[in-house]
């Protein structure tokens, strides 16, 4: 198989995988989307906001009218980065909650 054919096949596979993800997201209930879209804590919202501002650039909007233009591929990468950051922060948030509960449980036992 030529390298060109391999690249074309990989592109088709990637596109099909993306379509499967899109189909999954489209089939989620509105309640599930709402739950997945809202961070559990204001700290996570703040971190995500700072992260996205850092990715896009941090010119203050009160002094500049900022318009961001990009192509589809770069927008996809930005979205992927935001998703990965969101998963990371959600895992960190869950771990912190777990550790705090464990610490409280240990404190209750020692009393």
C-alpha cells in the first residue's frame, strides 16, 4: 500500500471516528449535556476561562475589539485542547473532593 493510500485511509478513519463522536454527542439528552457543561466549582470555571484566554490571547476587551480568525483544523485543535483541559480539571476536582472526604473521615475516626 502506498504512503498516499495510507494517508487517505487514515484520514477516512479519523473522519469516521469524529463522526461517531459527533453522533454520540448529538444523541446525549439535554440533561446530560447540561451536567457535562457545568463545572462543579467556581474555581474550575475560573481556571478554564483563564486557560482559554491564554490560548486566544489576553488583550483586554475594554480597550480592544478583538476578532479571532482561524481555519477549521486550528479551531478543532483549540476545542480539543479545551476538552482535554476540562477532563484534567474535572479529574483533579474529583480527586481533591475524594482526598478531602478521606481526610474528614480520618479526622472523625481519631476523635
